[in-house]
């Protein structure tokens, strides 16, 4: 079991630690609902240093990235980031990721912790263009400072105007007394804020100064459990639940990051899939009755026929109702369609809704 550079810090704060993707990670501190509300209303900090980071460099770096990802990375200029995914050869997804253009010929790929080795091997197998690849996952830490008060709370720590860093843009600069930190206006919560990439040797200083600067704003450490409820209220996909090696980006509602203006792995088959009728679609739903939908629960029609499966579900801390994502037959995918979630012996009525669940 790997530790992050802050594992002992979390333990000292009383965090409940659990194994996650091979790492010893804080799942919660005070409780999921309190931590969730902190991020929605003020500012909270996640240690997500378990995420993987690869550098792709050289004159052919973009060629490799264009070949292995679905989005069009040629649109990236230095200082911009892009959400994308790695398609496999059979119509599914190897992983989803964020691509940062750090310099003209240097890109940073941020991948899911559980897929670091898998992604590295996959991208390496496609690297016939001689791009330089460096796995820096073990050397770097990542903090997500999220919430509507993040800009105000963190501004004293940097000479950069945080309010000028637009969504999915970033700067490399000073932060909390450390130079050459990536300050990225990205995150997985839907409540605004930043992600901070730094070396392992620097993260404790940054963590301490972040909490010092945020003290007057009610800043709190946040665990992975609230990270999951926050992302689900926005309808963000989680790899291993809502997307995996068997789900196509088109079925998963990721057509917006699947650009057929270029050739990429399996693009011919995915293009054909787009022209045809999808076998299933990922939908968002809200329960009309009591209950909490969970991954793996059956989705049934009014006659009790199986029409799909829940992939993610929870009791929304902000909406106070059961919400979830799941794949259903296309005829049940339109907004306002009535479906049922099989929770033990009860078929609980639910309605297909438009994302995000939480509008802020």
C-alpha cells in the first residue's frame, strides 16, 4: 500500500484512512455531508496525490497524443487544459484523463490512480513516433482546493490573479512560497476552485499555508467519500463505475470529447457507431420515492422488465433525494422518462433528468 506525502498529516487530523487504488487515502474526516457542504458553500481541500502524471515531450508529442485520445489536442495552446479519453481497440475506454499543454512540445497527462500502469503500457504500445515519455507519478503531489470561496481564500498565496485564470486554463508560477507550481482552474466538484501540482517535497509547506490562508473562510480537509458525492451531483463520470473498457464514449455521453476531425485509435468503428443506433445510453435519474440507488442495482420498466443497470448512486447531500447514473436501452433515455430502480424487493419510481443534478 502506497502512502502520499501527506498520509501522516491526514492521520494526525483524525481522518478515516482506507485502501484506494493501491494507496492509503483519507475517505472522510468529520463526515461526508459536512465535508460536501463545505465545498459547496465555502472551500475545502482534497489530497488527490494518488493520481498519475505522465509527461509527453518532443516534436512528435502531439502526434502521439492525437493518436491515443479522442479529443482534438491540436486546439490546446500553452496554458490550456482539455478533458479527453483513451479509446481501446474494441470500442471501450482505457481511461479518461486531462491533458495540459505545458510548453510548445511538452504535455502533461493526468490519469486515474487505478490505471497508471495500464495507461502507461497502453500509450507506450502506440508510441511508434518516438515521443519522449516520462512517468512522474511517484514524484508529484496534487491538491484540489475547491469551492466558491477558493479564489478569495487563496489569493494571498500567489502573485497571479486567480480570478483571471479561466476554467480549464492554468499558470505555472509561485504559490505558497514555492516556485514553478501548476495552478489549474480545474476540479471534479462543480463548485469552482483550483488544482495545485507540486513536488512531493513541497506539498506539506503548501498544505500548511493553504489552511493558514483559508482559516477565515472556514476551510476544511475533505475526503474521497465527499469527492464522490460532489462529482455525482454534477453527473461527472467515474472510471470503473460509469465508464470502463466495455463502455463506448458515445454511449457514455462523451460525444463532445470525441472528435472525428482526426484519426485516432478505433475512430473508424466509433464513427460507424455514431451513425447507427446506440445499444444503450448513460442517463441521469432522480428517485421519486425513498431509497438510495447503488452501483449494480437493476433498472426496470413499469412491467418489471430489465432495461439497464445503475453505475453510480447516492443520497444527494444538497437535494436530499436519491440520484444516480445508469445505462438503459435507448428508448428509455429521453428526459422525463419514467423508470424504476430495483432496491431490494421494491421497484422505486425514478425520472430521467438533465444534468447537472445540482444547479448551485
